[in-house]
């Protein structure tokens, strides 16, 4: 890959950890979001794309290390298939945080000639992105790669996942409670509602609900519990149900995960995701095709 005619674009989200100072010492372009309200995953990735000039775009997070052989394996596939929009590979999870251990426990991602979306890191054909209108939806705090997959498939493009290592991921190492608070404070989980709102009235809306199903079920559980509570003064059965019903989801999680700690984390995440779904539905929406306001720190 050393012979590739490539550019590296560092997108800064108004960071305070010295990332920009480190990047300045390398042969890279640096762009920064101009407005704090754009500190969301969809806007950050989209800003990188709108600053790119190549035929292909590699989307990679700042806490990832690209494996040396991935590009050499992925690039030839585009020449062999003119409807191939993106190629991804396997993610090696290095974090010992509970959330990331849970992901790793689900095993390696299943490779396939065609997959609905690619998360973590992927190489995309710029022409496919241009047809779609934009790389990632600037409204989304999360699920931006899932939403990209929906649009590309809608336009007749294909995505492929390889059984080769793509990146090493150095995820958050925060304790579970601190990570949950971070997810809430940064509005990361608002992506549940933001995704559903943007997919509303589109033919693939049902597909868009897939990553939001736990949040949706939790909201329905809240409504059901509230309905039971409303009936409680007039019904002995409702009183008995009210004593048991709120505990059922947690009991199911304990049985599935065989760990009270893991179940408690999943239960808390479900509650925050449901609340964030509602907040995301009501949040201000930008037009996804509008350019993300930016400041060029290093050309």
C-alpha cells in the first residue's frame, strides 16, 4: 500500500486531547467541525468525505489501527465488480470494557459476498457515494453506517465483508457506569430516534427498525407498565401484575446472559436507548445533503 496515490484526512470534532497537535506533525490534511452541534458520528464522517478527492474513501475511526494487508486485498475487488460499493473486513477488539467484551463474545462478523451494511471500517467507491448523495447522514449520533447501507442497497449497490482482518479497535476502557453516562451525555444513543425519523415513509423503513428493536420494545414495555398501573386501583389482577411485570425483562436478561452484572448493564442500556429514541425523534434535523460547516486547520 505504500505505492498508493492517497491522501489522509484527519477530521477533528473540536477535541481537547491534543489530537490536532499530534496530527500537525504528519503529512495529513486536518479539517475541524465549525459548530459544536455537529459533534455526532454522522457529521464527522461526512465532513471527511466532503473534503476527500479520491476514487475510493476509507472510513476509519481515530481509535482504530488499519491492518497492513487490508487495502491490497480490498481494492482489486472493485475492478472485478462495477456494482460493488464497499468492502469491509474483520474488527479485532482490544478493549476490555464490558460493552466491547459483549461485542467480542458475539464472535467474528460473518463474511459474505453481499451484506446489508459494514460497521467499524470500510473502503467505499466514491462514485456510489455520489449517487447516494452523501457518505453518512449528518443527523445521526450513531447507526450512520447502517443507514448508509440502506441507501446504497436502495440504489442497487452491493457491500461485501471479507474474512480478513481490517482494523484493531482500541475502544473505550471506561467502567460500565461511566460509559453509560458518556453515551447519554454525548447524545450517542439519540441515533435510535434520528434513524427512525429519517427512514419514515421510505420503502425500507421496516429494515431501519432493526437496530432500534430493543429501544422500541422498551418503550412498549413502559407503555404497558403504565397501562397496568392505571388499571391497578380497580383490579386485583392488575395490582398483582404490576408487582411482577416490571421485573420480567431483567429476569429474561439474567437468564440469557447468565450474569447479573451483564444483565444489569444491558437493562440500563435499554432504558437509556428508549429515552434517547424519544429525544432523537424530537431533535432538530439538518438536511443531510447540506455541507457540514468546517474549518481547515491544515491544507
